[in-house]
C-alpha cells in the first residue's frame, strides 16, 4: 500500500472506523482474451433477479460446461473454462464464479445443426476460492429481461507448486542457523512454505517469508533441512529442496587469567577480581583492544554483601559492569592493575560471549497461523481455529474438516453476504459461523463486522478471550481466523507477506453512537480488564462527542495511532500494577501528563513542528524502575524521566528529539564521530555530572550509547548522572532485550516514552509495537 493511501485511511478512520483494521492489497486483474467482446452491464449486480428458473437451458442462453455437481480442476493459469451458447436475439451480460465476475467472452460459431442459436461463447475465469462454488451466467434478450443459469460445482487444484530454488544455510552458530530460499511458483496461489529439520515436524512460513531460524540444536552437530512450497489447495512441491549443515562448536567458557571472572548476560557482562591493596591503586580496562574505563581502586570495591567496601581489602571484590554490549557476540576483555605512580603491576585478561534473548511469542507460531489461515481461505474453508484456541473454540455444528483447524461450515449464508467486508454491518441473522462467534463472545453480545468503508456509529466491545478477524485473500476468498489476542495481532502484522487482507470481527452491542468511540477503540484493540468504565482518568461517556477531546486535537483521525499508544500504556500499567500490588493508579494530573508526553513523542516521530499524531508502524519502549525481568534500575529509570522533562516539557526544548532515536548497533554512530564509550571523561566534555567518581556509582547517560543520539549527535551533550553500579547491567539487559524481542534492527527508529508515575511506583519496563492491526506487547514484564 502506498504511504498516501495508508495516511488517507488512518486520517479518516478515527471517526469513521474507530475499531476497523484493514490492510489493502491490489486485487488480481482478470486478463481479457484478445478476441473478447466486452459487454458492460450496470443495471443489475451479477446474477441478480433471475427471470427464469435456475439451471435450465432456455431460449436465451445455454450453459454447456461445467456440468452441475462436477469437479473442475483449474488449469496451469489457475483458471476454469465456462462455456455455452447464446441465442441470436440475446446478448451475453456476464459470467461469475461466486463474487468474481467477468464480462469478457470469446465467441465462436453456433453449434452444428442448431439454427436457433447464433454463437458459442467461452469465458476463462480464476475462481476466488477452491472447493464448492456457484457458477452463474446471464444473458439479456430485450431491455429489462434477463435469463440466468446457476450451477454448483467443486473447484480443485491438482497441480503442485514448483520446487523451491536456491536453498541455503547461513548465520550458523553453536545452537542454530538461518535457512533462506528463493520464491516458488504456483498456478493458483501459494499459502507458504514448510521447513523440515532432520525429518521432524514441518514448520510453516507465509508466502512472503522465505527464511527460517533454526534454534535449540546441539553444538558441533550435523543437520539436514528441506523446504517445500505449499499451495492454497495443500499441494506440495514434488521434490523438496534439501541441504545439510554443521553447527559451530560451543563457544569455550570465558578464557580468563586466574583471579578474573567474567559473567556474561544479554546486554553486557560483569568482570570481577580481588584487589591487592598493597600494590594496586587504580585499574585501566580495555574492551576489544580499546580503552573502556579507568577508575580508582576504591570506586568499585565491594564487600561480600555487595556493599561499598571501606576499607578495600584483599578479601573485597572489584566489580566492573561492561555494557552496553550486543547479544550473542564475542568480546575480549583486559584489565591492567596500576600502582600509585601508574606502573602496570598486574594484568588480567579473558574472552566471553554475551547471551541471546528469548522471543515472547514464537515467530513460528505466528507464521503457521497466518499461512494456514490463507490456505484455509483459498481452499474454500470458512473458519480457521489456531492451534492455541482449538481446545476452547467450538467447531461449527455439521462442519467439514478440510485440514486440521480449517473447516467448511454447512451454512454460511448469513456471513456470505458481508464478506469480503465493506462498510459496517450488525449481523443479526444466524448461520453456523455466526453461532460460533456468538459462542465465543462475551455474554449477550454478537458479531459486528467493519471495514475501511464504514461510516456507521460505533458499537461497544467488551472483553473477549480470543479475537476473530476476517482473513481475506486478494481474490476475495475469506475465512474467519480465531486466535488469542496476542497471536491475532502478530498475525495481522504479517498479513501483507501472507498475501492477505484483514478486517476485525468484533463482538459487541450496537446503537451507542459516536460517543462510545474511544471506549470501543480501547476495548477492541487492547482486550483486557480495561474498559470504558475503567478509564476514570479519561473524560468519556456515551453522550460525549469523540471529536470534542480538544487535548487530542482530533482532526480527521490524525491522532488514531496516538490513542493506540495511550491505550496500550494505560492497559499495561494497570494490569501489571494489579498483578504486583504496586502503589500505582492513574489520576487526572498524571493522565494529562501522559497525553502530553505522547503528543511530544509523536511530534518527534513525525518530525514536525507543533503537535502531531503518531505515524504508522512504530515501536515504543517504556522504561521502568525495574527491567523487564524485575532487576532494579530505579535510578536509571528516574534519570530518563528527568532528562526528558520530569513529566513535563523537555528542557531545553531541543531535547524533544530524544523521544525518537534510532538504534546504533555497537555505538557505531558515536564511534564514527570519534567518540569512545567513556566520552564523558575526556577534556572536551568536562566539567559534567560524572566528573567525580563516587564509590559504588557509575555514570549513566541518556540518550543511550547504542542509539544515533548518544554523546552529542543531536546538537547537545547527552544527560549524565551517577547511579548505582548495580543498575548498569539490568538497564543494559533491558535495552538489549528490547532490541531483540521487538525486532529493532540497526538504524531502526523507535519511541522512548518515559512515564514518571510508573517509574516512581516501581513498575517494570515494557515495550510494544503499533501496526494497522493495533498494538501488541513485544517485551512483556516477567511475572514476579
């Protein structure tokens, strides 16, 4: 989708489609035969209002093929042929397969020996889906008089996709590797690829995802990987692409001199050793051959309980945090012990490799859900229930299983009328699929469907355990995908690479008007214990006009994404506070501050002057007083808040750009400008808050060293503060986990959103991603 169309959609959607989600893809165009005669019919929709009984050859038109009840396989171009004869006094209008209609016909001579017929006709069409479909042909004999013939047939695809080309294995580590391959082709359409490791259970990817990360295998072990393409009918490539690889040897344990200990983590490592107070006055540390730090002995000397040692004795421990570092990366560390006159009296050295993060939601689960939902829609299925929901979601009565999780319902007449989605409809009829949606909905509520064309008042949605969405292919074939909230949001994010468009199915109650729009937005995008009545800090009620929230400046939906940021922060902080019994609650003052901070962050993200709403597809990091694992980083969390205005406007205002940094792996942005990690110790930046090293404290900087705003890259020197040495690694691990879990690649921009009351209450860090499908946590606080 072009940036203009995406902006236009979101600029209209806050009033017109507060809870709609849709990702538009170009529709497949049906090519016209060179010899076709095109007749345009505008009076009636395709196959509407027959004037004769169905499936009867009559004086205007004859349908010769396909025969009623037959199975018809698509050809090498994914099409089927529909043919017949048309009377000399009649004109062909159109031929359709379900909701796909063509007015292109190839004409030939009349049937031999039949004088009443003037011509044969043939139309070649791509069915919108496989499985049972209805073929319809129409002719017009005189103005206002139409003849129609309907045939029920079953469309098959018997041609497998091509073999997968260019299979390769790279990025081999001791416990995994990354597999990549080229695109396969298919006559009707691909659903994705299946990757098999050592003959085990196949792992599915979407059609647009041609890579797979292998994890959890043993070091120095041999493995075989094979990949096949899977089409929408479930056919697989005839010959799997196959290759082998051997994992690296396990990295050796830290190679250290006696007396030096190196304890690596995700975002850093802790180096420790015992001092010799009789000869050692200070230490000079090097990382990968570059000076890392130079400090006095007593500054980082601890006793056995982790407190500042005074005096520092031979039984004490020097503990130096080395951070921030990149995950799963080898480093060389060396420390020189210096006497009072600067002579090197001892040297310690060692190597280590940092650890790797663990994803919150397995990408394999998301890829499987998206790929199989596409296959289900293309194969004529009506509902796909994700593996994680199959135990709780009832299969429609009388449904036929196409493959595991995918079912064709016996009666879908109600929803057939509204799929693919167009506009908003309160579905007040009943079929097998709507009965299922009612069954999984909160008590007393039922299905509502909405798309980007929606102009009707909002219904109100309350909590649901799962989120159903209409998962539609570009051909118009749709299946209802039912999965847990996080999985649905993740699948929505990969819909474009799954060659699908989506619209939210919502479970709600209509008739409340635009006044409920914000409550609907919060509830549908972020199902949870939060609802309209739970947002005491937001002035909303059913009789309040959504467009009158002047503090958001709602202008044609400009603030749609800002509201999603707001809602995700509110929801997450409330849920975590309740879980951990934190002394935290929103009030009107802090609520107003949060909105103001979001306004400023979104303005920085948009790169505009004055207030502006957030743009699409952003990643948001909310620092806490503890990292996402629960380790203390209170002072560093407070430092970020203070550096960004202490809950108010940044001072100086030029600091507002710090809301929106880009990752700089290894601090390359600063290094390219000639700055080292200890830049604040050089004469060019003195004096500063870290000039005097206090025992037990180290220098914390914001913006982070690992961004493009470190040091003075934004036109002003970064904010510095002395904090407890014990917080250095927790913060480094937090930032590194954020990069990994939220897929923040090098040079990828993200939003830092400091929430003062959350840090003051001792809340943990968290992070989430915003897309057209809403917001979903990508770094979730670990349960205490």
